[in-house]
């Protein structure tokens, strides 16, 4: 092959490459300037867990250990204790005295959320969980239990989180199924509001319809 043909082939190949670049430049941008910009999460996004409270500030966890029993990764450790008579922590007889989740083992399946009888453990849209050592990846009640106003505790910069209002409250959690386990009931609120964050929006997604006579 002559030098002239080599040059022609090289220019043709470069032009092919630039065509791809120019074609992409005309398409809408799909990337965001994270961490300056947060992309809105899908409604059923499984982010990190929180332990919720009732409106009066009482903890919802009753220390029943159902979440720990159902967890396929065996990453939840719960120890219940009797509520102090004079100063109960939860409305039940018992409360979650110790509650830990090892986030390194969690597969974010949400079975713990499904199993919980009081909607104490839920998942949020929070996803920034990187740590510099393994011990910090074990979340205790210090990290998991929300503030009385429903704001989650977190292990990263609070000023940074404050810039992103939709992530600051512990809402946005999702069961894997509709509350009643039936597609007909998706879109129907089936849980109590958690403190400070108001009535949660209805689940959507399985059928897109509500049962007759029910308000969403
Ligand atoms: S999301 Fe799944 S793996 Fe993670 S703690 Fe809950 S049940 Fe266990
Ligand atoms: S989070 Fe729910 S399932 Fe787990 S111990 Fe507390 S009340 Fe029971």
C-alpha cells in the first residue's frame, strides 16, 4: 500500500470516529455534575435504612427481631428490652434496645421492611454510604434512628445534605409489594405517617390503578 493510500485510510478512520463524537454532541446529556447535582431517584429506589418514630417521638421498633429473622444476609442484630414503665421508649411492651445493620453484608432486598409489623425499619433515597473502615459500615441506632422531626442521621457532611431538601427527610421508602400484597391496592396509602415528614405519598407501580371507591 502506498503512503498516499495509508494517509487516506487514516483520515477516513478519523472521520468515522469524529462522526460518533458529533452525533453524541447533539443528544441530550445524561450525566449530572454529582455531587453538586443529585439525580432524582426512582420511587422504589432502595437506599439506606432508617428506624422511624411516631408523631409523638416514640420509637416504632418493638424489638421483635422479625427483621433479623427474615434477613437473607443475616446482617441485622436486634436485642429487645422491656420498656421502662415511667419512661417508655416505644408504645409496646418492649423496644429495640440494640439495633445494628452491617451495611457491608446487606444486599438491599428490603425483606426487613416487608417483615416489620410496625413500619419501624424502612429504606430511604439516601445512598452516600462510603466509609474508610469496616467498623463504620456497621450502623447502630445512633445512625439508624431518625430525629424526632423525621430527619435521618447520617455519616456525612450535614451542610452538604441540607442543600438537597428532598433527601433530607427519611421519606421515599418503598415496600417490594403494595401494602396489602395485592396489585389492586397499589396507590393506596397503607401506613402511618412518620414524625415530621407528614403523610407519605401512596405507592405507585404495580397496576397504576386504585380499588373502586378508594381515594389514593
Ligand atoms: S435489605 Fe435485605 S439484606 Fe439488607 S438488612 Fe434488610 S433484609 Fe437484610
Ligand atoms: S425493626 Fe420492626 S421487625 Fe425489626 S425488631 Fe423492630 S419492630 Fe421488629
